């Protein structure tokens, strides 16, 4: 079946608009600290609140098989609308850390109806070329995640509250685009009833488990790296006071370059295979973790920034590959729930690594902290290296 050519661009644009909600708090963190009297640990707490909300949201969506029982486009729209409303909660003048955490938590909860449901919509429309489609979709997530940092770099002329308003407006726009222009896909297999055992069923397949565990290792590193990019840049500036780069702008570049990595990884995997390409990218990301202490000692800000740009590219480039393997090895009528529950567990893991990195500066040299991200990609490599049982079909290429 052929889809209209505009389907994929609309999904990508909508995903970009809506996932800008993710790091909205991070992008204006300095303003939140100044206006509401927060402490320096607020970065880790606010990021974790979004992650925890997303985890609970994905768990609820998975248990009730929301994306399989109802129109994914409608689920996406309502989730985007409600998440955008809760994002506006940061504008309340009476905010405390607790109320900000609540607003970020609820935003994260409804992001569960955006990111994995967006992948479900793509899977429903693109049976052939699914992996390449997901590479563009995750690339949109990356740019959306980076956008608040770019907007923050303009706050000299653009008030931080206008940044939050802009992001909520983009979320509404993204939801409306999906609702109006992306119908349910031809490959959708709607679930007819609530299946409370879906979470357990999806993990019975060994290929599915291998892809899922590889994704979990990748997630241990990804969001901790993304969340602390401004801290990494600031640490380098403290060690090398002559450095003159703008932290918000370079935070955008370092996160945003990952979108290029996703697209490149998608095309490379068409020749090399999804699993092999994902393994190589995860290995490169693991190497970046391992040499991070040395990078802080580089007495060249450009060389340091190039290193971070490379890390930013490989840290996310394997994500659509894992999503492809998960989608390809999930039962058709449980595909939406499979993508959702894998996201749920993956984001639960990010809270552990984010909080670990958040607390460690009190106890160790900040240039060595990021070595603790190594176990994630290392365990992911072990999972991907497991051979398939005889008789099980291996799906390692984009289809």
C-alpha cells in the first residue's frame, strides 16, 4: 500500500513540535532558579520529574493498550494538547520546587501519548522502510529536545516565559497536524479489548528481549548526557577560563546534531543491517564515555566541542535502530503496547543515571563522573551480542 508523500513529513514535524516539551524546563533552568529560589540540584530533579511522569504514563498507556485500542492520531492530539497545558504551569508566579515538579511530571505523563504513539503511527503507515521512517522520527525528537536550549540562547531579547508559551503553542500545532492530516495507517492492527498481560507477552520472544535490553543500556547513558550537557560545558569553562563559547547555543548544537546521526545511521543500516549498525554506534558511544575525563583536559575549546558534537551524534543514532528491532519483533496487535512498555522501562532507567550524576559532584571530581555512564552501553552491547536461538527468525534489516 502506498501512503501519500506528505504523511511522513507531517509525522516528523508534529513529533518535533511536541517533543520540544521535554526539556522546556532545562532550557530556562537559570531563570527558574532565579525567579523561584531553586538550588543547583533543580536540574536533575526537574528532568527526573518529566522522566518519572513519562514512565507512569507509558505504564498506564501500556496496561490499557491505549495506542492499540483507540485511534493513535487522536491519542497523539489529546496528549499533545494536555501536555502543552501542563507545560504552561511553569509560568505561575507562585511556583515552588514542588509545584514545578508537579507541572513537569504531568507534562511527562502525557508525553507518553506523543513519543511512542508517534512511532506507532509511523509503524502503521510504513511496513516497508519502517526503520528509515523511524530514523527521521527520532531525529525530530532530538531537534525538539534541543529546541528549548536554542530559544534560551535568545532570551536576551526573548523573555523566558515567551519560550514556554512558544513551546506549548508548538505542541498544540503538532497535535492538530496529526489529527487533521494523518489518518489511521493501513497496517494498523487495532486491539479489540483490554489485555493486562500484554506487558509479559511481548518479552517472550528472544529477539525482542535482545533489542529491548540493548535499548535499556543505551538509555542509561542518553538522557543523563543530554540533561548535563550545560553542566559539562560549564565544567570545562571553569577549568579553562579563557573559553568563550555560549553554553545554551552549544547545548542546542550538541543535542541537535544527534538528528543527523539518526538519519545517517538509518541509511547505513540499510546496507550493514540494523543490529550490526546499532552495535557499532553503541560501542562508539561507550568509548566517548570512557575518554570523557581526558576531554576535559584538552586545552582547545574547539577540539572539546568537536568531541562533544561527535558524542552527541552517536549517543542517539542507535535509538531508531532499537525501535525498529522492537517493532519488527513484536506481535502486530501488540506493537503499540510493546513500543510503549519498552519506552517505559527505558525511561525508568534514565532516572537512576540522572540522579546518580546529579549527586556525585559532592563526592568526586566532576571530570570523572561521566565514566559511570559506561555500564549502560556496555550491558547493551552484551545484549546485542547474544545469538538468536535456532529456528527463530532474525530481523536485522530495515523493511
